[in-house]
């Protein structure tokens, strides 16, 4: 009604030329909004330039510490174009047979380095292990965990594997020359229980001759994943380094069956920094694991320590400032949001004691709880809604 009256008032006033200039700015002020933040809150141009300068100073210089990326896409594409006519003809005749092993080998040669880099970058592997340095894998590692005598669990780039499936060392295979030397490291950037900025070393083998992992020198025995309860998914990363020759790892060798977490403290960037003249990262793979009952066995029987349990403390629920007339909200539910929790619990307990008898077993509840609500038509709407919630055990009445 007020808007209607104001509109007609403006129409009458605009008929006179004298009031037009003073009224139009007022009208625009009422029906327009300020763009951006107010001047007392918005940052000045000087503040924004200083922020951009500080941000540029923090930019990290990223270096490729691996082998140069080989561009084989055009060569493989030209091979496919030459045989395209034959493939199209067989496809129309429904006689085309696709060799999955050839498809996989084509992916390894053409797309595997880029795909591995993208996934490792997405999961923060380069940032947490190599301090933002990166490399393009030139080899693909086939990693499989034995689940039982019949089934195996393959490891892809970031798939989930349970600690039960990863109890024993995996089988690792890769294609390389027999006269080369390699180092394999399995570490977890999230699994250290004492220091958040370090890794937990789970497995390390040096001086591997060719692709025979069993011929290497075991520097640290295999330790199964043990993600604590409540920490979610943790990352476990395999990195394969190519050596320029045989390396003396006597100073890095851990004690046999090492169970000391402090002794297993590891830093990939420090390890590579000390041996960068002798090592080059050539392959990478990783998986994710979260807690399952098998972790209890690892803490109890292998590590010999009490299992830690982490719980997330949820912040209190946010409630806006209370208004006198809430719009389209049942006022009893609206007021319950601002009541003391102890007062609500006391009200629920009193309602629960009304239906409890020390001489009779607890009732299982009615199959049709709303059938017992009689005479609600004479009660106010908020009380009818509350009785309905009590009968259906909703909101604070769910424990009745």
C-alpha cells in the first residue's frame, strides 16, 4: 500500500517541472543498490597492489627433476591413420576385434606420463613429497597385492585399497633393461603420528638389478598401512628411482623388522636432495587407505602400542539473531533453537518417564502412532504439530 501511494505521489510531483530535478535523485536512491563494498570497508588500490606483490613473491619455482617428456603421440596417431580404413570396414561388418593388451600398451606409451602427472598433481603428491618439484613418469609399474590364493588387488593411480588387502608386500613389475639399477620407496605423507611435516617410511629397497625386486637390498622392511581411526583416507606413494650405478646405502639401512616410528621418519625431498646426482625419479604410483579392523592388529601385534583414535569436534550450530516475528516458521520449533539444551533434555525426559513403568516391559511402539491422536482439532496449531512430532519421534523426541 505504501509503495502504491509513493508511486502516485511521484506521478503528481513529476507533473511540475520545478520538482523534477530534486525528486529523481531521491527516487533513484530508493530503487537502486550500491555496487561493491562501502568505501570504509573496501580495500584501496595501494592495498590491492601490495597484496599482489606479496603473492608473487610467494610463488614457488617448479623444476622438472625427472626425464624429459617424450612426444610419441604424433607417431602413434599416424600409425592409426594408416590403418583407419581397415578398422572402419571391420567395424561396419561387426568383425572388429580389439586387443586390450595393445590398447593398454598404447596408453602406456602415449598417455601414461601425462595422466600420471595430472593425478599426482591433483592429489598433492609433488607438493608434499618433492616440495612442488615434479617429473613425468617414463615407466609404468604393475603393482598387485595378493588378497588370497585366487584373487589379487591391482594398484592404479589413487584407487582405494583396504589395510587388510595390503598386509603383505606387493608384487611389482616394470619393463626396463637388465643392466640398470633401481631404488624403490614406499612412504606415506599423511601417516606419521608425531610430525605432520614428515613422512612415514613403509618400505625401501635399493640397488635393484633390472626389474627383479627380490634381488635388491632391503633398506627398510615392509610395514603394512595403519591409518588411525577417524583420520579418513591416507595416501601411500610408490616412487621408483633409476640409479646411475650401484649406491652404498649403508648409512640409510634400518634395523631388521624396524617398528620404531621415529626411526621410520622419512623425507623424500631430503633423500632425493642428498642423492640427486645418482638418482632420477622414473615411475610413480599411489593408493589410498582408511581404517578397518585390521589396523588394530597392526598396532597391537606389530607396533606394540595402543591404537590412537581421532574424533572431530563439531563446532556449535550457527543460529542467526532471534527476530520477534519469524516469517513462515512454527514458533515452537523456532524458539527451541534458542532454548537451553538442558531445558529441552529435561522436557524430553519427563515425557519419556510418563510412558515408562517399572512393573512392565518397555513397549515396542504402535504400528500406527498417529491413530492415537484424538481431539487435536480443538488445540492450537503449534501444539498439534508438537504432538505429531512426539508420536512420530522426530526432532528432540527421537529418543523416546
